[in-house]
């Protein structure tokens, strides 16, 4: 299907350059202008889309070329942005940073080219003047790209006219600037920004960003760049299925477990599942109607003491998992199933104990990045030999990572994750658009559970 979707991608020279700040400011300002919006995040980030959703009041999803493949990325983009006036895509890391340190595959630049989306560079100019021109020229000439404009971040009103002339000199559209706004700063921790639900006064911060952007960004110039994106032939979305049995999947959602690709949950619903949410922190037990369980990633180490105190929930989860309830436990959810987890205070706290082992935080990233996960035997999500692209991003290590899958990365292999007839549990995060059969198999197993009950 051929469709016209006005779209832009916000990139930067590197992490910490202000992409999320610029994206949220732009989304808020455009929303106040009456523009119908959709938002996206490049790559496997869970936290930035939370801020998009807070700024937009609408879904934001991830577009990851490695995890999903180009066709499914295009499918997701077309489905979510259908009928909107402007699609804003936030980049990841630096514009050219992707899967490998030697090329830009799976980078924001790669995505910009795959979607034919004009890119706007968010350039932090704090502490520089004419050097900004060198950065602009370097980024514009380094590789094939679709860089068309620039937003100057942490820029003073007095310096913007000079930066504007620099942009024009490099053939770019100056799209305005954002000044230093310490009262709207977004804090970080070891896995990235503090999650949206944890930021004190978030709405006030976003409002300040949006009001400032309305005055300092050239919204009309940005819309004009977005309108310059060509029509494209987009893949049809996955059709909705209406099975006779619609199993209920209980999804852990609170401050400890909040890392989910929203499009994964939407796909499960498209394929016939019903989603109910619960809190391992505050609820007494998993929902009694659950035919399946999903414990996502997050920050269980930050809330280890509180999770450990909720003994009725721990017993409920342990009983369900050992009793054969179909269960997915990714990263933080996997740690929750172990016997013990060390909190940020270094104390080991009892967890569910559905799996042997313990886990603790380390001072550096463990097994960071993309891999291909291949099953060594038949299990809940797949058959032996089947595979799915994965991503890992964690500072903890466990004494029992599992041995039922093999993770392949740049010619190296390691054993990873637990897989039984009713359980997937391990550090690797899954994106079902990388292999939708994994989602279908999960739903089928949940439906069988419901029929047995």
C-alpha cells in the first residue's frame, strides 16, 4: 500500500546530546499546535518511549532493524503512524552508531535511509562556537545520509543567529534551538534515564520544555522538512486473529518491572490474547484468571527489599511457574524467579525461588548488545534449532543463566536462558516481530492451559 507519512528522525553526534529532551519538547509543542502525532524510538530502548507517551498521551514504539528486520520495521512504522500529521523518530546513541563499531548498520542513520525520513541533527553546542560547523560538515559528508536540518541544543539566544548561519552554510535548514533548562533536566541511572513514572514533577518539566520549544524551535520549518519525505510502499500490518479461545496473559507492570516493547503486547492482542496487568510490588498474588505470565525487565535490584517482603506474591509466582503456567521471564523478571537477588545495598534478599541460583549487581555491563538466540531443544516458545534476534543490557550477573539456548555473537557462542515446556527465562530480551511464531506458540500454550483449567 502506498501512503504519505510526514516524518522526521532526530539524531545526534552521541549519547547525552539531548535527543530525548528535544523529542519530548517537540512532541509537546506540536501537540499544543494541534498536530496529530506518532512517536518512535530507534533501537532497543525501553525508557525513552515512556517519555514520548507521557508527552504525547499516545503510544510510542521501538523501530529496531536488527531485532525486527527492515520489512517489519516499515510495517510497524506504517501501522502506528497511520493517519497522523507528523511522525517523530528519536535516534539512538550517535547518528552513525549501530550494531558494529566499524559500520552504521542498524543505526539511526540506517533507519533514516530505510524509511526515507529526513534527519534533523540535535547538536549540543555548549562550550563551542565555530567548531560546530566542523561537526556539521563531518556528519553531513561522512556517509550516505538524509540529514536535512539541525536543532542547536543548550544554545543561548544571542548565539543562535551565528549557528543558524553555520547551518545554512552547510546546506542545512536551521530548525531553532533549545536553551539550557536545568529545571527541566531528566535524571539518569545505570540503565539510562530514570523512568518516566519516577520523575518528580514530570508533567511540569515536559510543559516547560514544550512551551520553550514553541518559542525557540522553528516548528513550521520542521513540518516542512517532514512533508518533504516521499510517499512509500508500506507492508500491510499483521491481520488480527480471532481464535475460539482468548487466553489471559498477566503482565507484571510497576516500578520494578516496566521494560516492555509495547508492540509485543499489541501483537499478542492481535493474535488473540487478552492482557491484564498486576504489580509484584503491591498486589498479593498474580491475577487468578491468568492463563499465562510475563515478567518483563526493569529494576528489581532497586526494589529487592520490597519485592522480598511481598511473600504472598512470591509464593503465588513460584507456585504458578512450578505448576506449569506458561511463563516468560526476561532479564529483571528472570532475576525475580531466582532464589536470591542482591539489592543496591548489597544485601541478598529472597526471591520467588522458582529457579535455582542468585544474582547480584556488578560495576560494568554484562553481555551487552545484539545476538541471535538459538534453541537447543523444544520448549515453550519454539522448537530446537529455531532462533530469534535478541538484545541484552544488564549490569547484574547470575549463578544460573540457563543452558537451553545458544547465543551467537560475532562468531562466538555461549549458553543462555532456560527453556522448558512452560517456561522461557533468561537475560535476553525478545522482540516478537523478529519471529512472530514465538508469540503464536506462547499464545497456543496459554490457550491449552485455559482449556485444561
